């Protein structure tokens, strides 16, 4: 670069009538060179991807020269093939039908996550309660109260503590009728997986939202923290909650540079 500067300077001295033109060209080149090699992330555009998955919408914003639409779809397909209750060929369907016992790393991660939340909530969260939900009419409304005998008969095989994930990634059930439904955490897990995929490809600034589940990192396109609007857990009010949250007309604005919202 210094040699180019010396060359241009000598040319200007030899032929002064091209001095202004040479100076303009040099300045333009200098601006281009700086933006290319020293401009940093500010010169990298933000991409957007959106669509439908699992009967809900997703919106993804990330900073990159490349588009990762195919990679995003691949992540969604992998989660669908593992954890979708509506996919007859998914791994969770095969486990529920007792067609196999060996699980992959994704199923194991969902199981371990469920196990932790189950423990933290003292059993309130349980991915095996689907049969009880159906009985009580949460899946298909029947308008009828179930009999206690019906509830008791199902509770016999409901409970995550009635299953085990071995060190060899095999699911063991005390009762073959026990089934898994990871729908409550699958969307959030998909957000995490998309975020990890973007980071593996060198993306530092992104926001991934799938059906209201969010994971984010870095800065938004304006160069500041991401703003996430969520329904206020209390009635309408207008006051400062903390340094990074503000309630206004029933909404809470979270200002975040990393983390997740469920």
C-alpha cells in the first residue's frame, strides 16, 4: 500500500494537471480498501428468513454475507424427524410405538432437558402426560369429566420417572404404554439448534424466533441490543422494572444481547 502511495505522489509531481484526478481516485480506493479489510461487521448486511413450520411462523434475522435458508430448513427437518408427534416416521413415534429403543443425540438432548425441567418443577412439567391430556379433553374436547378410575388407570404408565435413558442412548420403559411428547420444548430446541448452526458458520449477531420462542445474540441491524416485546405478566401499567426492561401499555420490552425467551 505504501508503494502505491509513493507511486501516486511521484506521478502527481511529474504531471500536476492530473493531481486532482489522482487524489480523488486514491481517496476512493482508500475508502473501498478500509471498508473491505477494516470495516468489520458494520459493512456486513443482515439477512432475513421467514416462513411456516409446525403450523406456526418463524422469523430469523442474522448478519452474514451468505444466505443460510437451506441450512435453516435442514435444522427444522432434523427436529421434525426426531420429535414430531405428527410424523409417523419420526423417532419419537417409533419410540412410542415400541418399534425401537435406541435414540440419537437430539432425542437424548430433549430427554435430558425434560429431565432437568421435570426436576426443577417438582414434576409439574412432564413430557409423558399426553394420555392424560387426551382423557381430560385438552386434545379433543369431549365436554365430559373423566371418571377417577380412568384417570388412575392412565396414571399407572404416566411419569418421566418411569423411564430411563441409558449411557448407551437407549430408552427403557417400566411400562410399554408410556409415550413421549416433546412439543412443549421442541420449538425452543429448534431455535437453539439454528443459533448453533449460525455460530458454526461465523455469525455473531442473530435473532431466531419460532412460534414465540426466541434465542438471540449480539446486536440488531441498528447496532444496539435486540428489543424483545412480551406480554406483561401483570395488568396494564407504565413503570420502569429494571435497567433492561420497561413496561408500557401491558407490554414488557426486554433489551438483550444474548439469551433466550420462552
